[in-house]
């Protein structure tokens, strides 16, 4: 998705265990806040084909705090 839309690509992607076939969650980590912001703006609400239904998944991206427990607000 990031490559197809010419957005910055994440350094790592972690997909959490699914609770249902209708949704999924995970974490994309980027090298910089600027890359993460660009990727969010470019890719947020992108439809992705669903292997289990007719309607596509809608990717919803959001920011999360860093690994050190701090968030990114000044």
C-alpha cells in the first residue's frame, strides 16, 4: 500500500492477532516523525481488498506513543 501510493515505507510492521475476520490491527514504525506523518496523510482511509468478503477493508492510520512510553507531543 505504501509503495503503491508513493508514500514513505515503514521500517517495521507488526500485525496483532486478529479477534475477528472483519478487522485487524497492528503497528507500523517509521524512521522519523516526518515520514510517519507523510505516510499517514497519503495512505489513511485507503481501501484494501478483503479476502473474506465483498467490501474492502478501509485502512485507518493513527499515531501511537513511542516504545519508551513517551508520546510525541512537545
